[in-house]
């Protein structure tokens, strides 16, 4: 699978008032991105909301046309050979859409099997196998509207696999699922879909830990631009230092942040939202990129001098989240 | 693969529509109100027959039969409009994207949608016939069964093709429902559903002759109630056959355009 200078612009129109004149503006969702995914790889496309992940997936599975560049799936151009591409791909999106709620799970899968021209003799066994795979066999004959969110998501996975696709797109597949179900689903994707069946998977997510747990390689997408691609360990080596301090503090001030940034052993300081309070005071989360763990006392002293109250400290090697913040500047 | 997709669409739509036994019951009962409305529309005038002029000949048609055939075909036309509306539901539940993600033949998809509405209509048909037979008798005068058969087949087939156009329209635009609703009343007026066409101002007749419902009503009314032969209704039959072809080609073109537009403007997931 390959993307060459792939771009996508959306035209956004607005009216000044109900019968006012329309004004159009161009929103660039994808900005000349290039990547290649070898067969059998689980590639993660990471980025915040609105980064262009879903747009990329929709172009690659022929639901959307690019406004620039080219994309190929198994050597087929996604625009010119769209009909061929559709036969070998499938897509699973997060959320509870793309299913017929008034039909049973089994009826849904049989319907999609017909659309994909699955041999008649194979439909029943394939449907049963898929239900077994995702642990839905006992509820296969219930209407989808009676399913829980997690069950609908598992049924979506079955729908995505019904045509035995060579390439599977998973667009935020664990969105809104509870921790245990999401964990099971990740295990299923890694072990059953990639390792056992050897399928090529493009996974999009904004959960960094999910990509870290699953992907062979990742790409960071931010504001439509692909800013880094590689194996996570390779990307981590490119970080200016090997350690990150995660510090939860209260009474954080701009002066304190400036003070930290002036310290010699501190490479980068980022603040992220942390929605919690301690004794009525708001907690801020700091990611402090340091040369070595010996810089810890210096960082804590600095915060203390500036009147900040340290709630907790955690020193660790860089995570994908740190990497993402490093590449995007937070 | 074409017929597999058609049958899958039919099965899916029927299962979704006939979700409960209550739906079945009300499908049978619904035409009753419309039938009574049409019957009482003429009752105060104490007329027993309607004079219909066609091809320089006058036919005296049984009034009940005249309105019954109007109701039969107009209900079918409405069902075809509704088959377009199913795509609105597909859009809302996100299944339109799943459908267009698949390699299924797009014409088969919309044909399956129209066909399921046509099969759904069978229940309405029972309801309409039952209600009319229960209340009043119809004086049927058939002389050419082949002409009647051709009238029925071509009338319904042309409307199925028109239904496919509506479905493509609903994929093309989120305002499909509005356009379809806007077409309901004019269709009723221009087709001569409740009055014979000779009452229509000549300037408006050209609009009537662009509507398959008009020719369907003429040919079915004349063959069922006026003992017309194949040669008497050759013109409306040819018009219906031509419209069937034109609407089929239009539907194929429209669904292609709709998919192209959706891919270019990212509208498949919008609702």
C-alpha cells in the first residue's frame, strides 16, 4: 500500500445569514503525504482529532477521491481501479454506525457476504467462524439494536472481515469501548488478524498506548502533514534525550515553566491537561524531557522555588505520546 | 452477482420494513382511508360512470373502477418514492458508506431497493382491493387480456424505473426527501388521477404526457373498464415502454453521478 503526495482539500461554505451570499474557503485535510506499507504489516496512523486520519483511510478504501497525488492498494490505483480495490479491502470504523439495527447480527453478515459475492456454500461457515472469533455466537440471532456498544463494535469487526480482505482499515476501532473490551479487541487484531491471517492493517487512533501496543510502524499525522514515519524504537532514538519526567503539580505559573526551560539538563517542557484537583486546587501535568535521571532533583527544586506543589513524579523512558509531542511541539 | 445483490437488497429491506406483525396489519389497513376518501369524493354527485376521451373515442368507465385504478397506481408511485427514502435511512445509520465500500453493482442495489418496495406494495394492493370489494362492486369490461397484461406490466415497470431514479436522487442529495414530497401533489394533478384528462387545460397536457403515471392510468383504465384492445392503447403502451428505458438509463447515470459527487465532496457520511 502506498501514498504518493496524497492531498485532500475540502470546500467549506458559509453564509453570513440565512439568505446571505455563500462564501467558500478551502480546508486542507491532507497535505502531500507519502508513505508505504509492506504486506502483512500493522501500520498505525496517529494524530489528534482533525489530523486527517479518517480522510486518509477513506481515500485508500475508495470512499473519497484525493484532490492531489496518488494512492495504491496492492498495486491498484484507488481512483482508476476503484472496483478492484473494493474487492480486496474492507474498513471498520469506530462508533455504532455501519450496521442495520433492525436485522440480527447474522442477517447483517449474510447481507454483506452477498454484496461481496462470497461463495454461497461458504457464507454460513464463514459467518459462524467470525462470530466464534469475536465471541458473539450466542447473540448472533439477536437484533443488533439489542447489542451493547462493545458487541456492535465486535460485529463491525466481523463485517470488516466478511470478504476475507487482504487489506483491512481500522479507523479508531476502540473508540468509546470500555477498557477490557478494547484490550481484547487489540489482542484480537494483533494475534488473529495480523499474526495468524497475515493481513495488512492500517490502524488509525489517537490513543498512543494503543499504537504502541499494536503497531509494527507508526506515522504521525498533524494538521494534514505526515511529520514522522518509522518503527517506534527508531523514532524514540531520535528524541534528544532518553528520559521523561511526568510531574503532576498544583499552582503552576508561567514563571515556573520558564524557570524549568532555562535549566541546562532540561531539553523540553510540555504541559498537558489533567482533569483533576487536589484539595480544591487544579492539577497540571508536565512532561519534562531530561538528559538523564540525575536532573530530577534540579527540576523538583526549581518547581518548589517557584511556589509549585508537586503531587507526584514519574520518571520513564519516552512513550509514543512523548514522541508525538516532540514531533508536533506539543 | 447482479441478482445476488438484488435479492440481498430485497431481503434486507423487507426484513427492516416488516419488523413486527403490527406493521403488516396496518399496511393492510392504510389504503382504506384513501379509498374511502376517493369514494366519497364522487358520492354527492350521484354519478355512476366517468366519460373518458382518448384517441378521438369516448369511453364510459365505471366510476368506482376509475378511482380504484387511480388509487392502485398512485399508491405504487408513492411506494417508489418511499424506496428512495430508504437511502435517507441508510445515510443516517452510516450504512450508505458500508454499501459503497463494497464492490456491489450500484444499479443492482437501487433495483433491489425499488423491487423491495414493489413487493411491499403487494400488501397495500390487498388492502386496496379488499376495501373496495368490501364496500362497492366494480363493473369490469375486459376484451383483450394481452392488452391488459401489457398495460399492467408496463405501468408498474415504468414506475419501478422511476423509483430507481428517486433512489439515485436520494444518494445524490440530502434534499431528496424534499424533492420527492414536492412531486407528490403535482403528480396527482397532472396524471389525471381523480379526473379524466380531457378536463385538463390543453396548455398543461404536455406536462401530463411526461409522466408514466398518466399513460399507466389511461391504459389500465381502458383495458380493465373500457374493453379496449391492444391497437386502442398502442400509443400509451409505447410511451410506457420508452419511459421504462429512459428511466432505467437515467437511473444508471444518476447513481454514477451520485457516487462521483459523494466521493468528490465527501457527502456519503453526511446526514
